[in-house]
C-alpha cells in the first residue's frame, strides 16, 4: 500500500488546529467528537514520517515549528521528526543545536526514549567533522547508562546500522598511525572491533589464519548471503585505511569481506526485483495481450533500472577491492587494480558525467583517478600523473604556467570528499608539483593543506564534510522514526604519499578557498603539519641540486622532528599519540634514504636503530634490520641478525625466518637443527620443503628419502647417467610441420628426423671439436678481457707479483 501525502492532513492537521490560542473551538462544532489526544499524536507522527519518506522535509519542518510547545524544547512531541528534517536539509549546525537544546546529554547516560534523536545527533556531528564526539555518541547508542556493563538489547538491524555509521565516521577522518598505541597501557583495538557483531562478521566472512600465519580459505559453500552488505563494506574499508596498524593478513580479510559484499549487493537487489515482479503477476491474474505487452515493457524498464542501481551499489565496493590489491602488492594484484580504476574512469568519460556528476559517482571517479595516479607514478610522465590527482580547491593547483607546473590541467574535482580524502589529495598534488620543480604550485597546495587542518565546517550549506548529495562521507542515519535507506560510508579509500606548526602558519589563506579537512585530534594535526614541513624541505633540497648545498632544508626537517618530540608533553591524554612516532619514523627513514644513494647497509641500520623505541619492536622493523645485518658479511653482524630474528618469538613464523636466514648464509647443518622438529609442527609444506633444501647439502640421501615422502611431491626418476645424457640429441622443433607445412613437412623438420639436427651426422653421434681451435678461442677471449680490465684501471700487467685469484671464488 503506497503512502499518499494528501490523506493525512485532513485528519491530523485539522485536529491539531481545532483550538486557537485561547483554547476555544474554531473550525469545528463544540459538540463534535474529538479523537483522544494520544491517538491524534500517533496519527500526526505517522503522517510526518510518511512525508519524511517522500522527501518532504521542508513541509515537516514547517509543521513541527508551527505546533511546537513554545519556549521549552523538551516538551516538543515531534522532536525526532524536526531533527531529522533539519539533518536531511543539510542544516547540520541547526540540527546539532536543536538536539542539544532538547536535552541530549553529551556526557551522561542515554535515555531510551532519546535513541532516535541521538542517531540524528551523532550523524550531524559526523557531518560537522567532530569525529571524536560522534564516535562517543555511537558508542553510547549501544549502551544504557553510559557503562559497558549495561549493554542495550536492541533490534539487530538498528545495532548493525549504528555500527556501520560508526565505522564510516572513523574511516572518513582517519590519519595513518593514529591506531598505533605505545606504552603498553592500552589495547590498540578500538571499541568497534570488540563488538560481538563485528567479531562474528570477521569470523564468518574472512580468511582463516593457521597457527603459523599461513592463510587458508573458508569453504565458500558454508557462507550465507550478507544481508547488511553496507556493514561489511564499511568494516573492510576501515580495516584497509588503518592497515599500517595491523598484520598483513588483515588486508586479505578485508578483501574477502569486500568480495562477499559485492556478491551480496548484486544478488539481494536482483532477488528483491524478482520477488516484486512475481507478486505483481499474482495480483494481476489473467490479463489480455495488450496488457501483457505493457506489463512486459514495464518489467524490462524496471529490470534496467534495477541493474543500474545494482551497479551503483557495487561501484564503491569494487573501488575498495582495487585498493586492497594495491596494499597487497605484487604484479598480478596491481594489474587487477589498474584494470578496475581504468574501467571506472573510462565509463565516466564515455557517459559524459564524470566531472559534472554529483554524489557518490563523482566522488568515486575522483578516488579512482587519484589511486590510478599512485599506480602510474614512475611509469608515466609527472605531468600525466598530476592530471589524475583530483582538485580540491583553487589553492590546490598553481596558476603559474611558466614554472612548468601545468597548473589548471587537472579536470577531476574531488566532490563530496571526506577529510581523509581531502588531505591525501592535497598532499599528493604537492608531492607531484615538487617533483616537477613547480615551487609556486607546491607551496600553494601545502598552504591549502595546512589551512584545512584547522577548518572542520563553514556552517550550514557551506562545504561541510561529505555534504554532496547526502550520499558521501558516511551512512545516513537510520533511526526508529522515518526509517530511510542507509547509505554507504564515504566510499572509496584514497592511496596517498608519505609545515606548519600548531601556531597556525598560513592563516592568511581565505577560508572560502580552503577545503574542510580538520583531523579528529590535535596530535593528528601536528603529524600532518610535520609531513607538510618535510615535503617543503624536500622541495628546497631538490631546487638546490647542482648548486652549493646550504642544508637549509634540514632546518625544516629538524623543526618537524622537534615538534613531534615535544607534542606528547602537552597532549599526553590524546588517544592518537601513536601517530607522532609513526610520522617521525617516516621522516627519518626518508632522510636516511636520500643521504645514502648507494644503499649501503650501515647507514640504513643506523637510521632504523634511531627510530622511536616502540617502533623497533614491530616485526617489520626487526626483519628489515636482520636483513641489513645479514648483508654485512661478517660474523658479528650475522650473530646480531640471528639474535634479532630470535626475538620475534618461538612461533612457527619466527623459526622459519631463522631457518631461511641460515640457509642463505650456507649454514645448512644449523638450518637442519631448526627445521627438523618444525617440519612435524607445521601443517603446510613450507618447513618440509626447506628441510629438504637444507638436507640436500648436508645429507643428500636423507633429503631424497624425505622428498619421496612429501605429499603431492612430483619425484623425477633419473635412470640415465651423465655420459648417456650428453650423448643424447638436443630436441629441436620447426615452426611449421605436419599438415601446415605440406605433406613432407619443412626442410628443418626433415633434417632433424634424418640427421639428428646436424648435417652429415647420425642420431646420437656428437662431432668433436679441434683442441687447438678451442685453445685459440680461449686465448682471444682472455686478451680482450684483460684489455678491458686494464682500461678500467682494475689490472696492471707490470705489477709484481701478480695478485693470486681468490681460492674460494669458484
């Protein structure tokens, strides 16, 4: 049954207007029977919520304000409807103020009757860029009384929607490193990742991990369809953007979630369409031919619309699948990501709506274009890469055409961008302009980036985060009243590259030209300022190449590092404290790489050991240090490398790392000692294969015996000895033979069949070379080789005595 907005006003609105301000009857007879007040309220609410479903937000707002209870907002019986109308009209500041005036407690417990209003309040905070406060409101939505012990037993759908919105809120304003918590006092997992629904989702739709860290796929047939694929999408996106704080297997878990989310989105939408059509057929019953034809045309039109809707829903999921492939790395994954992004950009160009579109599709194009630039960086010209990076404001691209910047060439706007996307796009643009030597453009982009770190909102209707078309940057609130379809979180993630201090350098920039991208904490703002300082220092370094070095760029680097070191003293309670040592490590490692163009091990070792103390405990840092020590080729360094690998723990992965290191160093007996017991513990064939490799040097007979026992191993039986193999002919095949080359085949094929591959020879016979000819050829090669060495200054024939060759060389 369809809702019609013209039926309720005659009932609900007329009854609400029966009395004037004095309480006397106006439009109806005094003896007319009135509806009970509670029933009248229910009918009015039904009418208002029907209008909300139809998008008549202004009408709902006008009615609510005409029938408000006066000066006391807490007596407003239509508070949820008024707040939701303000939210959908994108008047987020007004919505926030209304909720706070109504009595939303920002610190205390949650009143069960205010849950619908709190949904809208949390979404308004998100749209205004107040990530931390919005996150707290979402957490309280799942609690009663404000304590973790009093968990609300709410409807599963409502709980999933709250979790989905909370994940979108976190993702939209994430800064790399903010989840890395140091000191051991707190767990690095946020409250979202400890929710039972999230944990169940990860267990059911992710890659299983064995005790040795190897991934194994769950049985596809055992998995049921995802009913709330938006939740799976937002969870996977959050895991991807925070992948630097997680083990590599989590990226594969996120990819698995996205694969099932895409399948579920396409399948559920298609099944809903089929069910609706079948029900209509049953209602219509028998119809004539003309009616059937019209009905068939209607079905085809609806099916086309349904497919378009399904493609729109699957678009952001596919974009993030490509992003997961970028994070996984490897030629195959990067090629797959490249195909996905090229397809998106090409489709947008063909449709003609790429740069002029609004909402999710325009944001999706901008994201795909940015990530495509990351993939093509170094593989095509800097100018072409710059054109792919989306433009966020007039300050993000230089107008100085003579400086080699190509400013204004980019045509992809960053529409409906989240703060994370804005910061990434601005940094990427500044980085490319620095590579091009466009100082003006780079400094302008950095100025816009620095200014955006202090701007979260310009007020209602002026560029609040993700306000384009109501479908960007987070999930629309799905509350008890006026249940509208929830939208995905901001979409697709952007891949980024690797200042101003907190005093506000660059504040002279006009706010109207600056995008809103304020981070969720002061710690994160300090980290982004440090990155901007580092990039500015790199611009100075590149511009001074070829001239006398003045090392001015190091002043900026030192200032950035000093700010990062001093920030914890004034922000000790900030939960995002991990972002500071993470950013400092990025800067230190880059400087070490620039100062060591020959990639000598010792300077890199010194740089790694100078990182913040807790960064040294990460497995990636330990393995890298061990590899560098191992490349030094001395006993003390080898011992240090093995000591570092042993510090990884006593698990299977650590033992395998030690065994591989010993194999690389030729310590086969020591490798056998580690692998002998490990082969029985390890379910995979990795340890057994390494053991066979080590034994092939230490004990060949035992290696052959173990190789025969390997499950699924293909054992080749060599029955011939060396002399027999040498006497065999070398197989040769012509490009054409048989039917394609005529009845007798080609001349080459005939020659092989008759003479074994050589003219004048029989099969199996080898022609012996003249010994003197061989010696003459060797002498000529030696003379040419010694002449080249002498020209390079590496050989002196007059030196006495001549250096003897290294006996270990061969």
